[in-house]
């Protein structure tokens, strides 16, 4: 499963992954990726949380922008 959160922001910080990290902790071994969709321009890796990769992905990747 992938944990997905959408932010109406053009930049992302590690603190923006708080809810995704909590979800990963509540579902041990089930979450394969944590994805934060944001208004920026490029995909950004944010390391791992409990072995789960965290990524910030631009909305344009999904909305054709």
C-alpha cells in the first residue's frame, strides 16, 4: 500500500511527512511508500521511515501540468 497526502504548498520540509510517518507506524510492514504530492516542480526524495521510502512528488506528474 502507498500512503498519500496532498499539500497545497510549493515547497516541502521533512516536518510535512508527520502524518505519513504516523500512518507507517500504525501499519507496520504494510506501507511500501510514503508519497506527499505538492505544488512544486520536481520529485524530491526524503529518505526512509522505518524502511519505507518517502517521496515528495509534484502534482504536475499526475495532472499533466
